[in-house]
């Protein structure tokens, strides 16, 4: 009888843990976008990094900033929240986007509008969080956050 009770407790505990909301922010890539909305000129990673370096050196060619976020989550109503601080003395900008979960990691793009980018100035620090119904599941932040 104890054996059966132990097995039932383990099964219920495992089922509860499987249904609990979980998530992880795997990677965050902030990319400058040019006037045509491109972050690279070709699909090569080397070319992407070279073009990003070019845009950093020539800020007049930059139209806005986009965050490419790789995340993983198992709950239904997930949101990605991005908080960004800029060089200008303004409060942090907060962007939220609803995302759909899946069994594997996913990529989501969250871009600042041109007006938001101009108001914020060059982004100096950022934080990306993954939320489920008001509960924070995961976080990733830049060094200066």
C-alpha cells in the first residue's frame, strides 16, 4: 500500500511540475536597421557583423533598432518585455509583444519605431524579460543594465 501511495505522489508531483509555467531567454541580439529596414546586406554572419560595425560608425544611416530575441517557453499567454535606456536623459522605454509558445526555442523580433529611437537616442542598456500572466519567468540584460 505504501508503494502505491509513493507512486501516486511521484506521478502527481511530476504532472504538477510539467504544467508549471517555465521559460528562458536564450539570446538577445540588438541590431541597427538602415533607412531601408535592413540589418545586413547578405545572409552571411560575417557580413552582418561588418554591416553592424559600419552602422555604428555612421549613425546618420541608422533609422532604428531591432531586438532579435531567442526564447523558450511552455505556457500559453507569454509576453516579451524589452526595457531600453538611451543616452538622452529620458525614462526607460518599455516595449511588450505577445508571443506563442512551443516545444522548442523560437525567435521574435521587437523593433523600436523611428520616433522612439530618436527620442531615446543611442541605446546604452537593455533588459529583456519573459512574462506569463504577470509572473516573470526569465530575464536577460546587457552589462550596463
